């Protein structure tokens, strides 16, 4: 499992800007604006994914879910345990579960889930279907397999792909 000092040595702003660019790309393709990547402890990006809900016609095609599915097919459990997921927005409960089951034990996110929920609310949609459950709460349910969570990182920049979307 990565340690906090190992994660802190990564260029988190550069990695975050990459997933924000993936979120912008997803939105441009008609999908929800989310992006995610997996990197090693040297900061080398080994896999990227975008949200593909619209393209796939599958409401579970979140960026993190897509990333974890691809990662579990490509890497061993030992390799996954030493990787870091960086995501434009805090993983929802489903994506946190996928991350846990894949064996990735370090997550860095940009926009917090409660901030996303606030962006989704409007006069026309006062109660959007958003799970108000921080990923830390999901990961905390299995204390014997801790997951390091760092965020928000570049929160203001991570908001940009969502502006006017919801």
C-alpha cells in the first residue's frame, strides 16, 4: 500500500489537471464530466478513463468504475496495491466500492461529493439523485484494509467541467 509520504511526492496538481482534462473530454463527448487515472508511485500514468454513461447507455459507466474494471483486467493484485487513483471528483459509493474491490488503496480527488451535490441542486431540481456519502465512509467500513484518501486538490479547477452541466 502506498504511504502518505510517497503520495505527497507525486506531482498531484499535474495529475489532477490531467483528470480534469479527461472530464472536459467526457463532457465534450456527451457524457457526464468526470475523469480518472491510475498512476504508479513515480507518477507515471498507467491507465486513464472517462465517464461514458451517455456513450454506453449504462448509468454505471462512471470514470472510476471504468478505470477499475480495466485495471483489474490488466494488473495483478500486487501491482494494484501500489497504485494511486486520481479522480476529478470524489468517488461515489459505487466507485469507492469498485476501488476497494480492485485493491487500490490510495485515492486523490478534486471536487468533493458534497460540492458536486450542491452544483446539481437548482430550483427545478431541489433534490437531485446524489448519494451524499463521502468515499471515506465507504472505505472506513473495512478498517483492516485502509485506503488513503487525499482531497480536495485543486477544487476550484475541478468545478469547471461541471459548470452549467447539471
